[in-house]
């Protein structure tokens, strides 16, 4: 049974269209609006905001601007809303904030008359496993929206082939939209869900591999999250060697090897000590784990096998299964510490 077409909020953590850092947002927008015919409002971070989780800006004023994208991803920026000009697709909003900030501002300040579904993504790179999910700005925005009792979907495209052929992009958008449409019309139940006993949010990961071009396409699997861990994420750098401060593109599956120099807070002439650390994660075990280490049915296992993973999630820190009781005396610790 088909549900009424939703009014959608689209956000991400990669920012506005950019061939290196945000190559997917415009394509998915086109598919949602043109192929599904959905009403889509877009509120994005004004710049890349990966690895920021569900953080909010609380001590800064969040500034915004209006963005008018064209077919090639370029577009004018204005501080005031204005009518569309020839060649402009829509009016989007860019905020100098985190993905979760964008989602919350959109839901409770910009479009208070009703958003039915929040889509966060498509992320440049996979968001499989707890190590990535707990750090993901893409999932963070979906989690924030779920806490506002909105149906939410986080969508990520896993980079497997380097460089990823651009011919994979359109099939990924088409598949992503079909999955999103199916979930919208067949939303799952969860008795502990925040919204009417429904699943809080879904995490969808599509591997960008050659099979996406085949007539059969990619197989899709219901999955659970692979619980894994990571080690060192930062590296000590010398204050006298600026080349040591070069930071690689964010995200586990970045399609570029472009490096930028990490900024150092404070005046440029400020004396630095020997406690300087830059982002330099060791990810080999997370990106290319052995198949034996991946639990069958997990999202990490799915992407390793070339499957699309669809993982229902709760907007909560996971709790171990244990005896459930409503008797207060059985909940109180009996031992004295």
C-alpha cells in the first residue's frame, strides 16, 4: 500500500555540491524531485562537516545564506531570499553549522508547517560499523531528526573502486531513491520507537561497485551494525615542519587524495609547544577487514560481499539485553559500595 508523497528535508555532512567533497547531493535531489515527484527542501552545512557526529553549535550564532544551484552544481549565494533566475533549479539554504544543527533548525525554525521525512546524505563514503556510525555527521543529522520524532534515513555511498567511475553515480541515485521510497511506504515497527511504535531511523549503505551497472543490480540485505573499534586517530606533529600538518580528505572512502594544511587556533605568531596533534587516523582494519572478522548479517559483512545494507536503528545508545522489570525494588542495587 502506497503512502501519500512526503514532504522531505534533505541534508548532509559533505556540504553544497563539489566535485571532490560533495559529488552526490545534487544528483539525489534531482532523482527525488523529478523521478519520485517529491517536495524536497534542502538545508546543508555551508562547508564540509564530516566526523562531527550529532554535535550542535551552542556558543556561536549560526549564520545562513540562500544558495541557487544550477545543473552543473555551481550557483549564486544571497543573504536574502529572491525569485529564481533562468537556469536555477531551486532555492536551498546553507548554514554555518553542523549537520545536526541544519536538521534541527530546518525542522523547528524554517519549515515548521510539516516535514514528513528527513534524508541525510548521500554521504561520500560508507557509514557501516559502530566506529564510523558514532562519528558520522550524516547519521548524526538523521539521529537528530529522529529525536524530533521525524522519520529519518541516513544514506551513504561506499567507495570501493578508486577512482569511482562517474557512471556509477546515476544508478546509485536511482537505487537509493527506490530504497527510500520502499522504506517510506513500508516503514518498520519497533515497540520502543519514539514515534508511534515505529523504527526511529534507517542507515542505508550502497557500495559503488561494477555490479551496480548490471541488469540485476545490487542485492539488498537487512543488517545489524557491526560492532568494531578503532585505535589511533591523531598524530603528533612538529611545529617546525608545516608539511607534517597536511591533512588528508575526511572520511573513510574519500575519492580524492587532496591534502589541506590543518589550521591552528589562535594568532599566527603564537608560540607553540610540543603538544600539537593532527587528524591522521589508522583505518586499514576498518576499511579492509578480513571476511572472517565480520559477523554474518552485519553491515560491514554486507558491503564486503557487495550487498546494499539497510539497518534499522534506535535514536539511543544501545542497551544490552537483560531482564526487564517494572518493579522498582528489583531495579535498585542491593550491594553497598
